[in-house]
């Protein structure tokens, strides 16, 4: 027994010694995602997740259809299980997203290691760990960080299948891809990326490593059949949106640049990422003393150690992964109903980070690599620090808390827009207060007597102006208070003389 324990301890020590850098990067990313997790109020999308978590499976499907919610049910089903055990406080509601986002650091490390080398995997993991946009959406009770994690599982197994015939990669690929599709509909663009890549290489070379066409087609058929109920649900919602319209504005060409800048975190980081993404296809070590243009580029026909596709194919895959999930939704938004929102496309940012990491890893001088990593760290953490300091979400907790502390018995609380009633209900504890969702017209409650009306609206100068112009004849404004993204007005009926 003693020797077995010694052997186990030695193995654990060897594992930590070999992987301490990725473990430290993971702990950094986890700390950044857990820090101040309950600091901000639950906002509408998160409140909708909480509402969905209280429903049964059949009720959930009806709710998704009735509300035209743009998310498949898997995250909600998981969240229902989670809330039933841990509750729906701000911290506990967001903790799964923080965990998924942190686990993605291991995922991108594994993919980067396959595509380039261990150094590139570590750099990609570090970029993801300190990424503002990923930290932000890892602190939100929504499906985005889960989709990121599952997309990395899908791509990792896809790449492993090009060099291995082991069935476990096919099985994990199916599970990861199908769950990814049931997590967010934009995951379909990642399956499209994989198929474009596979068939282009197959048409060119007649093979894609060890992944023969029969096996690939079989996997895609299985994915399609397993996702068929999700596709039918999506089709029903899409038809409803097509008829009635949706809240997403039509995108512009400038949005494509804006998305890439958001992925990077700032304009300075965007420049760094673009430079090293370009350098990921250039052989820096051969620039000096060479007059041949060809020698500046990587050996496109060389094979990385762990996958059955060439270096050139790696770059091609990453470019598809980066641009297809942006450009396809863009063209669909122009031709039909707008569907393009930056947070829906976050999986594309992973390719940006991998290209950047690949470029940095080609630099020969380790001190230069450390300098670049330090620059990325400082610039990223500056943006993250700003995020921690100022509220990004509507301050429903503060607004409803102040109303409950000051409102009289049976006061009326009117919420605009109407859908934000869900956010208010999450925080409202007083049973005597009457909560009314306001549609296109002001509801004008009757028989108020001495009771006050509290009006909570999205903070906007035009909203304030229209509200005051529309109500001043009938109501006197007692007070107003402004919060992040919310305005609260207290009014009373004017006394008739």
C-alpha cells in the first residue's frame, strides 16, 4: 500500500510539473470569472433564464415558442437542474457560466497544442483567460460560455479524427456537437465551417488525413437526425420572427470590424492580434538573409505532430472558423431577417486567439514572447478592470430595493418596456405592491387615492422627455432617481380643486 501511494504521489507531482503553466493560467481565468460574480444585478436575459428554470420540459418548449426565445432548450434544462439544487441567487445563477468559461481555457489549450505546438496552446489559453469579452459572458446566466466550451470539444475531436480511427473521438464529437447545437442555434455555423473545410480538402486531395468520407458523412447524418427536433423548433420560431419582426437591427459592413475589435478587447489589442495573426503564416526565422518570398511563409505541406492535415490546412481552418460565423449571419441578415449579435458569434473569437497565439509562438526569442504576453496581459486586464469598476447591466436590484424601501402600502409600480417586468419580479419581495407592465400606452391606474405610482423605464433622455410631457397634466412628479440604464420616477395624481 505504501509503494502504491508513493507511485500515485509521484505521478501527481510529475503531472503538475509538466502542466503547471496551464494550471496557473486556468486558475487565473477562474479567479477573473469568479471575482465579483454577484456584483451586478440580474438583467432581463438572465431573469428569463431563471423563469425558464422553473418550468417543466413541455412547459419550457411552449415558453420558448411563445416568447420566440432565440435559444434551444439544453442550457435551460441544465440550468433547471442546477437551480433546483443550488438556488437562483445572482452568484449561483452565474456560477455555471463561470465554470464553463474557465474550462474552455483547457479546451483552447488542447486545440492550440494540436494545431501548432504546446507554446501556442499556452498562449491561446492565456489570451482567453484574460479576455474581457469572455470574462463578461462567463459572468452571465446565459448559454454563451457553454457553447464556447462545447465548440472546443467539437473541434478538438474533429481534429483528432483526422489522425486517428479511434471510435471514442467520433462518439465525443457527436455528443459535443449535438449538445452545442442544442445550446445555441449559431453553433450551426461551426458545423458549416467543419463541412466546408472537410469537403474542400477532400475535393483537393481526395482525403482528409485518417477521416474518410464515409465516416464523416455518417457522423453528419447522425448529428442531423439527433438535432432534428431542435431544427423543427428553430423553424417554428424563425417563421414567427419572419412574420412579426425581431428586435435585432440590420448590420452594416462596419460591424464586421467591430466584432473583431470586441473579440480583441480594445483597438490596441486588435492591432496586436492582427499583426500576429498575419505572422502565423510567416516563417520569421527565415526572413533574415533570404531574398526568396517563398521562404517567408510556413511550410504549408508540413504536418503538425498530432493531426493528419498540413500546416496550410490549419491556417485555412482557422480563417474559416473566424470569418464564416460572422459573414454568414451578416449576409443572412441582409437578405432576410437580421440575426447578427456579437455575443452570438463569440465562438469565432477562438480562431482569432489561436491565429494570434500561432504567430507569437513562431518568434524565436523567449523573452520577446514573454514581452508580447505581458503587453496582452496589461492591455486586457486594464479593460477587465474597467468592467469591474462600472456597471454594465441595468441596476434592477438597486432600483427595486429603493422603491420597496420608500413605497407606501399598495403603491403601483409600472415597468417599461413591458418585457422588463421579468427583471423587476426577480427582485420584488413586497406582496402589497402592484406591478404593471406598460405596453404602448400608459395604463392610468384607477382609484389611487393617496397611493403613489413608481415608473421604471430604460434610461434615455427621449424617454424621460416623452414621459414628463405625457403625464404632467394628470400627475405631479414627486421625485426621480437615475441608475445605470434605468430611471425611476415617483408620481401622484394631481388634486382637483
